[in-house]
C-alpha cells in the first residue's frame, strides 16, 4: 500500500497506509495537512477495526463491505451503491462469516 501524503488526490475505495495502519478511502478527495487518516473518519476508514452492523434500512445506500442486520442475521454488502436490495434475497448481500 502507498503511504498517505498531503496534497494527493485519493479515489473512493483506494487503500493506503498511515503510521502502519491500512485505511480505505471513503470518498474522493484531496488530502490536506492536519487531516490525517486517524483524525478524519469521514474520509478514511481504519481497515483494522470491526465494522458495526445496524438494522437494514431500505432507504440507506450501502457500499461493498458494509454490514446490515435483517431477520436477526448479519449480512455484508457485496456491491457499492446497494440500495433497496433486501439482505438474503438476490445477489447483492452475503452472510457475514
């Protein structure tokens, strides 16, 4: 993985490292001094932390790797822009292992 640096254009889902920790880019942006990955969770997702699962909501747009609970089962989204696809039906979700 490439190291994080300021003044770099990052693309959503790109992966980088900062202080030895891997991060996934949450949305397209240009990095800035002082807005390092550990301080800006809206831009960088720490890939070493377990994601939280919340009840599935048909109005929420999920991205690949997001978790949702439906009928008491935890599911993981297999695709980006996953909206309105109920977990357990179709191919947009898989059971969390």
